[in-house]
């Protein structure tokens, strides 16, 4: 009887949904260039409490359906990072099962907030659970790095300094409670184009990595620390999408905005706020001023994201 129940449970169809949180680069400095053309970075990455949602159901084959406000902008093809991640995990673990994915695309695409990378990381985490695997963490991180430079940190899922091209992850010191307003001017921006423009504009030596052992537990102090850092991709991105300047000045005009900067390779910009009310008010104002732009207020997520990552909602 007990055996029958166990096997029934083991073969019961499973269904789960995970969040794939937006990643935000609080600063991003290019510290070198590798022989293969990839750029070595020094960046402080955090996650904001807004994301895509990825649903999983047991199935024999791997299939993907995309929906949500930004679903139409993303082709469902074999190049999708969710399917690429699934295939890579299946091959590395010699799994013969599939999964039916439903991706609710709530984050803008090609936007500098790692939507595709977070989806891939969520796919790896969810499939490990669906397929009852226990992959080695280092192996899984190496597999993630092969999918894209930002996938390992999305898999890590907590505030981190990153080095190398994104694979060298160092836990960030505890960050203060803070809110982020994300603002995207509605223009997709491909990462390789921004790095190419960066090469065209770069002058002088690369800067060296600059990290903090501690961060004050107050959002204004965090903004002060960030003020002498930059996003080196901001100027090249701006040369391709001039609306980024408008997004930055719109954020800077909002009461309570402690710092505004572009995230990743753009075009999404973020404003850092101490208070939820100020962040939500700022979002309302910028949304009313610019129809067709995407804006959202979200808390900066702290600690391990295990609960939201692994939890069903
Ligand atoms: O790895 P991912 O697919 O996100 O990178 C897209 C492109 O961005 C790469 O092909 C490369 O041109 C550029 N890139 C880079 N240095 C990085 C990350 C990305 O030059 N650290």
C-alpha cells in the first residue's frame, strides 16, 4: 500500500510557477576586454520585485507558449533561452523527459534588465525540481554561463558583485531597504550593438574593480556611494537611443529620487528611492507624462530569493 502510494505520487503530474525577477545593475564598469571580444565587467547587481512568470507542467516533449504584455515581441523559436536552458540541462543530466512551459512575459525585451537571462535561470531551477534532479551547483552555474553572461547571477538570485564577463560572483554586503522605479522608453536595444558602440567611444585605460566590504543600511547612503560609480554603457547606449537621456532626467525630477542611472546595456533606467510611497508616486507621474513607455515601482529584493524562486504562487 505504502509503495503504491509512493509511486503514484512520484508519477503524478507536477505543475509549478516561478518568478524570474528583473536584474538591475546599480553600477556597471567595464574593466577590460578579452581576446574573444567579450568585455570584463565590475558590477553590483540587485533584483527588483517585478518579473516574468514561468509555468511548468510535466510533458514528454519540450514546448513553450509565450503570453503577457510583452509576449508578442518575442518569437517562440528554438533560440528562446527557456528552451535552450531546458535542452542544455536535459543533455547534461541525461534526462529523457520534457516540460510544457508557459512564459508570461511581463518585462520588456532587450531592455538591460536581464529578462531572458532570468527566464533561463528560472527554467533551470524549475526543471531541477520538476525532473527531481540535484545538479551540482558549480556545474549548473557553468551551464548557465554558456547560455548567456547574465544567467549565472540570475541563478544565484541575490545581490552580488560580478566580475569576469558575469560568471565571477561575489555575494554583496547587506543592502538597505530601498525601492526602484524602472523606466523604459519602449525601444528595444540589442546588447552587442551597445558594446560595439562602447568600443567606438572608449578613451584611455580601463578602470579597476572597486567593491565595498560594507554598505550603510540606509538608501541615501547607498546612493552616495553609488554616485562616484557609473554605467560605462550609458553613453554608448544613449548614442543609439537618445530617449535614455529623457528617461534619466524624468526620474531625476521626481521627489525622493536619490539616484538615476541606466541598467545593463539599456535602455531601461532606474531611480533609487528610500520610500515606497515616493517610488509609486514617481511611477504614476512618469507614466502619465509618457504614454507607451514602461514604468514600474518595485522593492529591491534582499537575501536569497529561494522562497520566491522556489515558491509557487
Ligand atoms: O552573453 P550574452 O548573450 O548576454 O551577450 C550578448 C553580447 O554582448 C555578446 O555577444 C557580446 O557581444 C556582448 N557582451 C560583451 N561582454 C559581456 C557580455 C556581453 O561584450 N560581458
